[in-house]
C-alpha cells in the first residue's frame, strides 16, 4: 500500500513553487488544474479547489483542519538549515521532543500544517 496525499488549494502555482523550492519535490505530471509532485516515497497531488463540484466536502471552511502533514527526513538539521536559508517562515523552531524525535513546524501558503521530523 502507498499513500498519496492530495491538497486542494486556491493557488496551485504558489503551492507548487512552495513544495518545489522548500522541499525539493519534482513535478511528475501537470495539467491546467492538477499536478503530481514526488520526492523519495512521498507523492503529493495538488488540485485547484475551485474545480471541485459545489457539493464536494472540501468546498467548506474545513480545509486543513485536523490535518498534520508529517515529513520524515534523513538529516533534520540539514533540512532545517536549508529551509531557514530560504527565509521561509518557520512556525515552531527545531526542538527535541519528549518522544525522542527532533522536529520543526511550518505552514504551506494555503495554511496546511507541516511537521518536519527526524526518523529516529
């Protein structure tokens, strides 16, 4: 089984640039209203929320609520320093957590909450 995460956003181009420039995702497929990005074993679909039918559950104000995107990285310190060097706002700086991992947190341009964490 594989997991593909799809984010429906109002500004596909801005979100695309975020995941490419901040996390080095690569475009696998792109159409006018949807694109597929990959990095290692992570696949992100980015779709235009305005193209969803009016009855679609994501059309309400709940987008991103209760969702935490967790990206496990090999070298948390390098990743943290790389993102800081790009001057993208970090919501919670690098911290050692009680459960034994080290992480930091940020939001993408549409407000999706991302925790970047060490693997061990």
